[in-house]
C-alpha cells in the first residue's frame, strides 16, 4: 500500500487508520496535515475524498483555497472553478439562500464558476461525481481563456 498523496509506502495499520477516519489511504505525515486542515476549516470528509479523487484524475485541485473573502472547499484555478460540498442536513432558510446567491455573485464577478455538490453525492457516487466535474472542467476550458 502507498500514500495516495506522496506515494510513500505505508503499512496496513496506517492505511486502515487513515481510511477509517478520512476515507483515503495516507501516510502518517499526510494524515496529520489533513486532520489539521479539517480542524482549522471544519472540512467535511467528503471534501477530502473528492479532493484526492480529483487529484488522482489529474485535475490539479487545491484544498481549502482562500478566494479573498472565504475559504473554498476545492478550487481548480486553471479554469476558475470553485467546488463547495454542501453539508445541509435541513431545509435551507431564506437567509442562507440569499447568502449563497451573494457568494455566487461575487464569484461570478471575479470570473469564477462555483458549484455546490451535496455531500451524499460524493459519499455514494464519488466516481460519477469526478466524471461530471471533469466534464465541467473540459467545458470551462473550451469556453474560458485558461490561465
């Protein structure tokens, strides 16, 4: 087994520990780093899983990227795509809907496309989610000037 971040060889115990708490097999160093990110940003485990799946697919994602006003769960800067994992467990309030709309407006004003993906889609349909995001990336590359 190997760490999916650095490809360092890891033992069964470390791989199992990392997989149980993060959903991905990481070495001790990267497990520590990701745990710190989770604590600092309240990052969902599904965000970590999607980040590494996109990384393995060659999308060059950035985890918890600061966009100037807030931290974005995952960003693909070359095509100006921000991905937010929606952890909504209850019905959305009108205040939250307006806040989401304002955040989308600021992203668009800065040339970024923001998509929200329900955490359950990542949890149960990770491969389909990655495939669709790669399709969005291809569409953005075709329609935007790539940085």
